[in-house]
């Protein structure tokens, strides 16, 4: 019986197929217990528990690394059910031999898999049966496998697994040589692909990308279509941080009192467009009170602090999204009663930019980025979509003496900007982390 590309060797057919498989990979256990050479490693105390990390045998850290997506690249993805949990088949019969060749050529073999969308039963079966069974088919192949359990910084195209891999290799005194390392994946953004997450991941970390057809069966290289989805390169270039730019950002100091006139400033804009950073750089040094509902929790408390501060001669910045006229009017009415002018600073940027910044600051910030050392939790997408659905453009008729636009400009180190400039979202078919 000649085995066709992609044929399964598990279950009842294992004995028949055994004679046709290379001896290095003849031990296929189907749904049998885990092979003794494979183990899942427990994260150290304080480390992120959303990333599964397993090893087969004792994989060495080599400067040459061959990274593979799992489902659809190394093995065939199957819809999970209780009847087939733990079962799998090679994507092509050449896969195991090709992996062994790479190992013999001095490559570290690394497998990656997004598992965040699986239900609890499927994930448990994947961890306890399926992956140990794959390892059992490769008893002489050392490899690492990473499984991202959550929609966080470890899930492709997010580069979190790459940072983890670099850290592991660095502990062994090894720097990965990107010039000879590569990544193979099926999510390349082709018309028949479910997404482009694999190709985006490779671009993010700086590895050459290959499709499984090219790498395993020698198919001719085909030009891939342009990547789709949001990328910061799409943003319009701006020459000015604030427009109009021909007037002072802050009222001038009084020649008599050496103090600035009291005023109220309302920020308006999506979350994650740099409002708090703008306050810290521009208004905090001038002594403006910072009023933020994320900190104070209730609007009533924000309004009370604004009223008390203005009455005591202290200027305020209301650093909220202030998305509609009714919300802004609460604060404008306070200033009117005290005969204090109100200015608006509108933060320009799209929902996609806001979502991108949200993912960046929660999952991909550079450790050395001194712009904002506060740990940020990812916001639910509803926080951004709800702003868009209720947004009303601010106008001077509301009571503003001036409306100025704050244009988005990334501020941070070179490494921080490199990370911010990565692909952090999936394409439109399967949006990442939209909880």
C-alpha cells in the first residue's frame, strides 16, 4: 500500500504504515499516552502562564533556528471532537524527514501554535494527547513547541514568543542568527488562507518567510499578495504636534502676578491616543490639575474635583474621552458658573490606530521605554467601538473659547518605535484580542 502525502499513521492503521516510514519516525502512537521524551515545562514563579512551552528530548540552542507553524504546516488541522482528540496526521509525508534533515544541519527546531480560540476540552486534549503524540512520532528529533493559550502578546502575529525564545537562547549564551534562520507557515495572506498571521509574525521578528508548499514539497515560489490590515505606515505624516500651531499652547504668564490665567481644558478622543502622555509633557509642568475618570472611577467625583480646583484658583485638565456633547457639558457648565474659560484639545486618530496602540502598550512595549513606565492592561474593543458610535464632533457653540487638534506622533526610544511599528492586529477576517 503506497501512502499518499498527508496520510495519517495513527490509530488502527499504524501497524500497516510502519514499514513504509523512515525508521527515525516509525513510532506513531495515535491516542496512546505521552511519549517519555516529551514534557511540558512549568513556568517559573511570576512568569506569564498563558504560554505553554514543551520540549522533546533536550533541544540545543543553536544560532540557526527553523521555526514552524503547527496546524496547516507541520500537521493537518482537524476540527476537534471527543472522538478524535489526540489524533493527527502529517501535512505531507516529507515533513518528518525534512525536520530531521534540519536538525542534522545544526538547526534548532521550534514549533508555534495559536490555541486561544479552542474550548477548554480541546485545549486540554491538545496539550495532554495531541502534542505528546506528535513528539512520539519523532523520538529522535529534539524540538521546542510553544502554544499561546490567550489572546495576548504571545499570539501570532504578536512577537511575544520570539522574545521568549531569544531569552532562552541568551541564557545558553547563544544569539540567533536571523540571516540564516527562517519561519514556515500557511497563514500567508493568500486568497485561500484564513489569515496572514504567520507572514506578519515573520516580518515582525525579521525572519525569512516560506510557505509549507515551498519548503516541504519544493513548489515554485509565488509572489504573495500585499498584506492587509492596519499598519502604522498607513498613517499620514504630520509636521506639527498641535494645530493650529501659530499660537501659544498655554496662556502666557501675567507680568504682575507671574501666574497664568485659570482655565479648564477638556481632552476629547479615543482611548490610547496619548492623552495622558500629552498632559504630563505639556500641562503637568505648568501645575494643571489632572482629572481622570479611570482613576477616580465616577464622573460625579471628577466634576466635584474640577469645581473645587477651579474655585481655588487651580487650572484643570479633564483627561477623559469626553465623546459627546452631553458629557462635555457637565464640565463646561461648572466653568461657566465660575466665569472661567474652557478650551478643547481634540486628539486626532482612527479607531484602528487606537486599537493598535492599545495592543502595543499592553503587550509589546520595549522594557526600556521611559515614556510611560506604568503597566497597562489591554482595553476591551468595546471601549473603542463605543466611542466611535457615540462620538460628536466638538464645536465652539458648546462653550469652548478654542478648539485645537493634537496630531498623533509616536514618542519613545528607537526600540520602542520599532516595536510599535510591527503588525499587531490580524487582518479583517479574524481580529485579534477583540474581547
